[in-house]
């Protein structure tokens, strides 16, 4: 393979010309890639909810999504709450726009239609992303045939299934679109110096920043590219001006994000941060194994339960193949490695209590770096259009497609998802607990109990395990002393979880402890002011204790909230002695 220089040395071509000597799949590369993606991912349209964040944006935030005016509001709030650790307004806005679209058409089952539309949009975003990747690879001096081949493999690669089949994976799809669009315009500007490319790269950088925090590394990747391939422009006047605009965009994004950060969720010490990063370094080896030998994929991978074998094999084989390639391009290898590390970098510093899984959707963007390295490890890659290599690639694409289609079954519903998670990551207390939770909501309580017990044994800090143990075991046994102990301990971990107080109120009612009953009902109402059941129960508690003053005050409160009070209860309160 010759050491061609990418991007800036590529001569401008007339893209409107069609070379009839090219294979049909190259002449119609983008439609072919689109058909391939539809063929593989059409099944995802019928997938259900995993209850791993997807229902947060589809259901919990449903009332917010109904109001188009919340598009502006999204820029000044966190992703999951007003204050949060994640700032991804464009991601949030897509769900608001989706909801407006759904209102235009009659719907028999709104939840199902919303789900199908969301999955359809994921497919469209994946098609756009892969099409742009096809263009980007050519900027790195891949031939059209080679670019098509790599794009096809990328399009159906099993390790990227979660990014497309899991609704919140949309984040990575959107970021990829904006990121690649940025680099296409960045390279075009280096080639042509046209102002339109300059303006578009600024626009796409801001869109990327507003999509996912990883977008902050885009300028660093661009500078690294210049350092390796175009040093003459690294400190030119034009580039210094561009750097200043990038800096303004980064500062603006920083202030917007800083305004929504929840310090309670980011209170990890420096030592804890460094310790977490060091513990996650082995995850890089495991990620590489999933890219090159995608046979140990799972929906909730952890470092503890993921094999290093495939990653080590991949690294050894890559090193050998690169060493055998006498025409290897070290600059390309360094850039590919730098790209991979830069865009996987955030994984190292996410606090454990927020997210400690080795999610595969994170590879959607870093994988491009491995494509660049792989090209240097396989010097005959440009000859893949020959009959022999063409059949190898077709076979690989077919095998990957089958694997991806099969893998999608685990995203079909919450039970399938968490059953797979527990099977493949048995050391995860979180996955074990969540399988129990989902079984409870499927009215399979007896099946759920062992999972709560196991989760509690593995990690006593897991939120909600004490609550479910108290409710499913000790309350049913009438062992209220143990149930109360567990619920009060749970409150220390999850003070805003209303079910804790509601169950304590239930136990207090059973024990005729009206002081505790009233206290816990007040706590529920404090967290859920409009809850009809709790408000009515509190009014009844005041009535039972003949506390006319508080009962009258509660009536006034309920009326202010528009909560119905039956006439019999009102008469009973008014008949109480003063």
C-alpha cells in the first residue's frame, strides 16, 4: 500500500461524474448501504422497551414532550432532570419533535406508535451516519470500493447493535453525524479555503457539543490531525482564527452545561476519580476484543465479567500484521489510535455510582479509529474488490448481519434485557436488582425475591433492594419490625423514593400508630403534592384522631389542588368538636 496523504492532498474531483467501470455497489454505494441497514435493522422497529433509560424519555418525560415550547427550555436543563450530570439538549429535543409528529395522526396505541417511530428514527440516523462515514473514509485516501467495504462492515457490525436498537443510543448516532460532518467540512476547508466550509464546521461543532459531552474532544482530534498530516497549517493565521472560534464555542457550551450540573452527583474526590480511571483501563482491551472478535457481546457488560482473551488476541494479531506491512503509515496508525482513545476517554471518568457498565454503544464513534489502524494492518485491503476478497467481505457482512439480528432479541423487552444482563454479568448487583424490579412489575413477585436477596448480598448500597425485601417478604409475613428497619435504612439511600414512606404509612396503619401514619403520609405529599390517595388518607387520619384543626387545613389544601373530597367526609370533619 502506498503512503498516500489524506484529505489536504487529495485532488478535487467532479463528484457528479459516474464511472461506469466501477462495480454497481460502488456507483450506488449510499442506496446499497441504506438497503443493507434496513434489511438488518427492520426488526428493531418492533422491539419493546428495556426500561434502561428509554422509558424515561418516552414515558416519564411524556408530558414535557407534549409542549413544543419546551424545545427552548431543554437548553437550560439537564437531560434527566433540571439539575443533572448530563447536558444533551438536542438529544432531548428529538423526543419533543417526535411527540408533535405523533399528534398529527390518529393512533390506536400511542405507546406502541411512539416506540416504533423512535426505532425508525434510529435506523434513519444510522443510515445517515454510515453514508457520511463512506465519504469520510475517502478523505483518508480509501478507494471508493474500500470505503464501501468498510462502511458495509461498520453498518452491520454486531458491537454497534445497542447504538441502533436501544433508543437512548440515538445520542451516539446524532453525535456521529455532526462529528463526521464537522470533519468533512474541516477537510474541505483545508483543500479549498472556501468560507462556506468554515461556517459549516463551526455549526456542526456546536451541534455536536449540544448532543453529547464527547463532542468536546472534536477540536483536539482536528488539531492532532494537523499535527500529524498538515503541520504547515497548524499555526497559520487562518487556523489561529479557527482555534479562537472553537474556543468561544467551547466556553459557551461550558457555561451552559455548568448551569445545570448537579454537584451532589459529581461529588467524587480527585483520588476516587483517578482510582476509577485506573480500574477501567483494562476495559480498553475488552472493547478492542468486541470490535475485532464480536463473539462475547452482552447488553450490560462489566469489566469483571468480560473476558480479556479476545482483546489480547486482537492486539497481538494487529501488531503482527502491522509489523509485516513494510509500507505501513505510522501517522495513520497514530491518528487512528488517538481517535479511539479520545472518544472513548469519557468512559474513564464517569463516577461509578452513575454508570459503571462497559456499554457497547460507546464504540460507535471510537471504532472509526480502529478502521484506520486495520487498513494499515491489512495492506491488501485495496484489493478486496477482486473476486477472492469480495467473497470474504460478503461472507463477513452476512455473518455480522445474522449476528446483529440475533443479538437484537435481547432488546425486545425488559425481561429479555435484564435476564441476558444477569446471565452474562453475574457480578453486577445492579443488573440483578433490576431483573427483580422488572419481574415485580410483571406481577411475578415470587420469582423476583431471589434476585433482590442476591443483589443485597453483593452490594448493600444498591438503591431500592431494601424496599422490595421489606415489601415482598417481611410485610407479607407480618414482621413489621424488620420491614420498618429496612425501609428506614432505604430512606437514607433514596430519600425521595415515595414508596418508602407509603409503605411505612401502611405499616403504621396496621399497628394503629397514627403519629407515624400522619408523618409518613405528609412525607409522601411533600414529594407528590397532587397525589389523591395520600391526601385522602391523610385527611382520614386526621378524622380518625379527631383533629379538626388539621383536618380543616387539609381540606383547604386539597381544594387548592383540585382534589375531590366526598361529602360524607366533609360532614364528618365539620361535626368534630372544636
